[in-house]
C-alpha cells in the first residue's frame, strides 16, 4: 500500500485488510515505474500471487489475517513509452480470526482496478470485501465503484464503500468477529 501511495500520491485505505488491494495495486504501480523505457510498446502485462498476513486491533481483541491474493495487470503505453492506462484484476480469499475467541470469517475480494494516467484517476470496482456467515447472511459488504483523484479523495462513490468513513472497521469487521 505504501508503494502505491508513494507512486500515485493516492490514499485508498489505511486498514491492514487492504494490504491485499494495496499490495496488488503497488505491484501495478511498480510495473509502470519500471516499465517505461526508450522503446515504445503498445502494452505489457504480468500476473501476481501474494500471501496475505497481518493483524488489526478491535479494542477488546486483536484480529489475525491470513490468505492469498492473485491477479493480472495490463499496462498500455503511448508512442513515447509513457503509461497511459492500466487495468488490473484482483481476486483474494482471506480469513480474519478473533485471537481471543477463535471466531473466524472468510472475506472474498474480486475487484478491477483501472488507472487512467492522463486523467489522473484510479477507479476500483467490484467486491472489495464480502463476507457471509451461516445463519446471519451478509456480515461485510463493501461493493460498488469508487473513483479516486490525484489528491487521494473520492471523486465519486457508487455502492457501499465505508472505507471512507472513520468508524468502518468497528462497524463491519470487528462487529462480525465479536
């Protein structure tokens, strides 16, 4: 995530859960930073797969994260070799576990990341965080589309993206694991 923020100047989320999207988006940004050479090329692509690990604090308990992400990225260049557009597709399965009780939830992610270097925008669309629990139904649902500007602030939001609200961790993730 830090590499993505440094490369693009954009802030998507500070929660460890978004290490998934952040690592993948950082990989996307890294490919652009190292991809523009003297020879122009119409496009280049790569695939990635990374483990997800970490933890976050829910006040009364700590949560441990484990999982795996995978995806592919394609970058288009202009005749001068400068990146003009990038599209990435990221899928992940993550298990968040309450370290005190052992209660765990499976969180799935399936998003598309579209970076328009000419417009200075990044769009994320799809299911960023989705979790269901038997007997309870949907317990976490962060789905839709967000467009983020160069300043890191959302230009438009469609759907449920509580990452842009201060208390969303306690409202969703910690509540589902309590």
